[in-house]
């Protein structure tokens, strides 16, 4: 077997070092960019989610009654608070009652998407706002779930 010269060994050594350094820089860039985007997305979701909660809680003490009122207002006036969020790109609002039934959604949802059942179960368990990543159809989404408590009772 032929022994390689020092020049060849240095080329391999420096090429390997350059490859590892480049890999580390790109990995760091990816994770920092990902964290910044998640932080920004979480801030926007929190802001809009809290606004939805505020509007729902102001409407009524019964979510089903509030949603029926919203549907009635939408038919009369052509708009409801849930439709306001349709204009925001990427905003997807789903209201689920205390039994896990979807009362209203800003976009049509498929019954096969189990993400809403998992969000409902996690909301029941945690009883505080949280973020989750999930898939609706073929689209990966980030969800902000907020439990609605009316008079210290879970309403949805």
C-alpha cells in the first residue's frame, strides 16, 4: 500500500475541518432562525388568540348560545368575529365546546384530522394556554390553545 504524502494528508485534514465548521455554522443558523420564527409566530398567535377569547367571553356565559348569536349576526350583518380572522394570512380559528364538539371554524375542517381532539384533551388536562404543532390535512401548523373558563367552569 502506498503511503500518502504530507500534502495530501493536509488537504484531507483542512477539507474535513472546513466541512465540519461549515456544517456547524449552518446548523447554528438554522436553529437560531427557527427559534426567532417560532417566537414571532407565538407572539402573533398569543395576541390574536387572546383577542378571540376576549370576544367570546364578552358575548355570553354559554358558548353554544354565543356561537348561535354569532351565526345569527353573521346572517343579518354579513360578518361575525370569527370571520374577521379569515382575512389574516395563516390564521385558523376553531372554537370547541366543553364536550369536544367543534362549534365554529374559520375554515372547513375534516373529521379525519385528529389534531383537534388532541388539542381538546390537552386543554382539559393542562387548563392553561399552550402551543402545539400539528398537521391538518397535508399542512403543518402551529396551534395556540386557550381554555375558556366561565365562572370558574371549563366552557371549551
